[in-house]
C-alpha cells in the first residue's frame, strides 16, 4: 500500500496533476530566471532522457516527503484520539464509583463486613462480571476482571449483587430486604406459580427462622411488648406485608413500635 501511494504521488507530480507539482514540474516549459536555466543545463546537459530522469527523481522526492508528512500527521491524530478516549473512560469510571456505590458488587466475608458494607473481591456491575449459584450444586461462582473461582455458602457471610444483599445460611442464600434492629429475608419459590417465602433473624450472625408467630415468640421471648403486637391479626402472611407502599415489612414496623409503648 505504501509503494502504491508513493508511486501515485510520483506519477501525479510528473504529469502535473499533483498540486505541488503544478508549479515545479509541469510538462509545459515555463519561463525561468537565468540562474535556474544554467543550473538545469549544467546538471542535465542536452540529453532529453536525463531531463526526464531528473524530473522524476525530484517528483519522487517531493511525493515521498508529502506522503511522510501526511503519515506522521495521521499518527499524531490517532495518538491524541486514543489519549482522549483513555482519559474520558477513566474519568467516567471514577465518577460512576463515586456517585453510585450500589453498582459495586462483591462478597461479605462476615457479619461485620455486611454491617459496614465492606466488600471483598469487589468489581463494577457489568454483564461480564457476576456472582451466581451453580445449577444442581451448593456451590457459587464469582467472576470479576481479576479472577474466577467457586466457593461454598459456608465460606462467607454473603454477597452484594445487582443492588441486593444476600446472606448464606445452611448452604442456602437469602435476600436480605431489611436490616435495622430485626433482619428480614425472602426466598423466591418457582413452580406452577412464583411466590416468596419470608424469614427473619435477630442479628446479622444469628440463625435464620421462618417468619411466623411461633418462631417470633421463641426468639423474642424477652420482648413481651413486641409479642403483644403480634396477637391482633390472625395468620402469618400479614407479617411480611409492607407497612405502607414502598416501606419496610410490617414485622419491622411492629418491632420498632414496641419500643415506644408502655410495658
């Protein structure tokens, strides 16, 4: 390709088609100062072939210089474009991490890490990075830009993925939907119809129980005011309902109300 372009520029200069050659190398004889005519005679003599070769050499030199200049200019433009893209992408990534920390996924090593939202093996949320459970297995896999490994549910407290917190307990995972005083979790059950089961725990590191009156009475036996609030409605399904649209589960609202009533 380089030879073709150089040949084209050389041919254009010789034929007078190239803009720079129109002044210096037009086939039509031009009136030149005396000193240039003498130099040309001295260099080329009276030989027509020598004149043609001399013009071709000069045309080739100018064509090569023009091509080299354009080539260097192109490299310079590519360099600045690449530099701009690099700094633009880096600044965008830094801004994204500062503005929206929920887009960072990773693993909670223990309950203390969960309480302080301190992630290990953290990575930005992208389709190419993920944490998921392996099919027909109790193992989980994590893929980030630096590593790919599998682990069991018992190795860590849980993980943060897609803006949600998950806790491991007895080789299973539970989505943590509330964690202020009382911890509320849910699990999706997929069958003929899809529904959720709800669970709770007293602390981030205590056992997880199914959300019903019987387990609540066992775990919170030392909080009679809270237990009294659980006696009014019948059934258990209302415990997981939202106290108000977009609000915490009703069980969480009752738990906090229990601290405001008289013993």
